[in-house]
């Protein structure tokens, strides 16, 4: 099993470069009874986290992309107004009958 120190050594630069952090390594059962390792990545403060399978081709690229998307998503969630809603908190509700 990969230790946290090994994961930091192998993938820390990629994850930090995308604005994130590594929080741990976990194992999970997969098809055929094998154990697969997942890297727990997330925002620097741990606001949003996700696990990424380590046995993927181009794992550095996968980690960079997933971390970037995770950080972007967290930024949007923290925004006073969620961009998808398209409304600001100071907007007034339309008056009826107009």
C-alpha cells in the first residue's frame, strides 16, 4: 500500500500545482477481489474532497484535471451567488401586477 508520504512525493507537486492538497490514501475492493488504491484530494482547506483511483493511465494528468475542477467547483460553491442561479442576493423580487 502507498503511504501518505509516498503519495506526497509522487503526486504532491501535481495536486498542489492545480491548487489542491492530498489528504490520504485509501484502499477499496474492486472487481475480482483486488484492492485498488485511491488518492484523497481536495481543496487546501478540505472544503471539498474526492477520491481518485491511482491505477489509471496518465495519472498525473488525471490528478491535475480533477484537482483543478474540484477547486473551481469549490470556488463557485463559496461565491455569494451561485453562477448557475444567475441572481444576486440583493436583487428584488418582481412585484405582482406589473
